[in-house]
């Protein structure tokens, strides 16, 4: 292991197992959140250029506040609030987004203990924050983490797939919609980042990581269903929420299908010619309700491809799908890839094999691969009853062997019966 991995393992192991029976319990997800917050404060205290403050007085105030924290070993709520306010002011962040609740909860009286036991005073000055955070984020949650402590982010294989499809350039604006913005920013090197997160804590964590990565960004803590900005992003990755919305009305043409509204918002947020990858489940692909209108409109103007994958989200057995959009591409054919039978490499992380990821990306680029796919003319899709986007409707996946068929077993039984009959009759 390299020094980054050693530091990460030491911190996580110490944070999750150091407490006694009468001490507050810290979950694995809690330790991950704590490490992100700790690195944020520690690195900025040691290397203030990370803060990149424009105002000299604010810079000096920040240094003073951080010195108080790291010299005393515990947090004063007022000091922590002042630090948050300074960062929110300097980076134009939503008010209250950097409350850093994890640090207050887990390290309030233990910062000096962490520093001493983990030798944080001698943390390598050239430690690669991005590598530490990338490894940290990709580590799976554990069964001890409840919904209240779970740190959501889009699956790492989906992140790799999306990054390979989008090919974000360093002069482009990249938008993350509900993916755990901190993770997608580690896979895409853009000039500017836009994030929309429903969860306030995740939005705060994303802000800390992007500050450490010295990225230019804007993050909003809001429901993406209500997102109104248009023509703002060159590339978008969206992991849209599924569920029900408000009943269908004239102003809500897709009824209760939240996926439809989110996809529409993704298209609106794209610049002309911009590209998006949308992660979703199956209902939006063929549901026979008003969302059919959205499929019709997108197929005519913006749809490029749909990829069916195995279930890649904890807690569901539904296939994961990727919808590839390019604003105003007016494709003549839509590529449907059925990769739903791919093997999951790591059952905890729900990851795909690297070669399978490369094959899907290459197939979308028009290269010959082992992927099962079919290019369907847009007119054929629009003339179908459902205007289906389900890849399985166009290209069947390979049947996985499930043992002997009933017919084979029946034939063997008949043969055995015949042999026994002949034996006893003789």
C-alpha cells in the first residue's frame, strides 16, 4: 500500500474501533464523513493556499480560528460557525451548508487524541488528497450503517462508465445531479462544476472536497425536480430519484413520474450540443402513461443510446439503465445495448469488470466489441405503440446457464424408467 492508503486505513480503523463501551458509537459511514471534514480543516490549516481566499482579512481570521481548533483539540461552536461563514462567503456557498456536523459529533473532544495516535502532526506535506478521497468514497458502506448514516454516491463503475461516455474536457462545465457530487468530481476534470444535491450534508461534503481539489464550482441544496436553470452545462451526469410526484395536471404533464421531470430538467440544463448520461430504473423506459410523450420528444431530438446493466444499486434487484442524451443531435438511429447479464465483479461494491466497462464505451463509439447491441431507426421506435426504450425489446441478452432444463430431466427419467422396466421384465 502507498502512504495515502496507509493513512486512510489507519484513520478509518482507529475511528471505528477506538471508542469504549461508554463512548459515542461511530459508524463506518460516520468515520468516512469525519475523515473528509478532518482533512478539510487539517490541510487548510497546514497549507492555507488551499483556502484561496481573496480577502486578506478573512484569510487571517481563518488562520486564527483554525489555530484555536488544532491547539486546543476541541471545537467551540462559535469558532466553527465563524469558519463556516468565512468559507460560505469566499466561495459563495448556500448559507449553513458547511455546518460540518460530523466533526462536531465525532471529534468534539477527541481531535488531539486522533492527532497523537495517528501521528497527524507529521502527515506528509505532499499527501494526495484526491487519491485518498477517491479511495475513501469508493469503499462500500457496511451493514452497520443505517439510512441515517449512509453516505450516498453513485456506484463507482457507473461513474467510470459515465466519465468514459461524456469525456469531459478541462475547458467545459460539468454538472452533477444528485450523484453525491463529491464522487463525480473526482472522475471528471472540468473547468467548472455545478452541483444539485437534495441532502444538505452531502452538499456540504461536496463543497469541502471541491475546495480541497482547487476546483471552481457552484452547488445548490435543492430538489432537482424544482431546478429551473437552462443552457448551463456542457456535460451532465444525473442519478435521478425514482418515486411519485404530484398528480397529473396541465402544468405537470407527466403525472407522478418523477424520472420524467428530472430527465426534462437535464435536457433543459444542457447547452446546445451538450451531452448527458442519466442513471435510472426501468419505469421511464416503457411505462404506458403520459411519460410516453417525453420519450417521443426526446427520441426525435436528443436520444442517442440506452444501455441496460445488471442491478447496481444496493437494496434493489431492478436492472440499472443508462440513458445517453445529446441536445439537438437528431439521431437517425438509436443504439440499444443489452449488458444486463454482465457479471458483477465485487458483490459489496457492485462493480463491473474493467474490460466490460471499456467494451460498452467502445461500442457506443461505434467500435466492434463483444457487446450485444442493435441500432434501431428512430422512425421504427416512434411508430411502435409504446415508443419503448427497453434494450431487451430490441436485443436479447445471453441466457445464463441455470442447470439442466425440465425437458432434459424428464427425458432422463423416461430413459431410467425404460431401463428399469426392461431389467425387471427380463
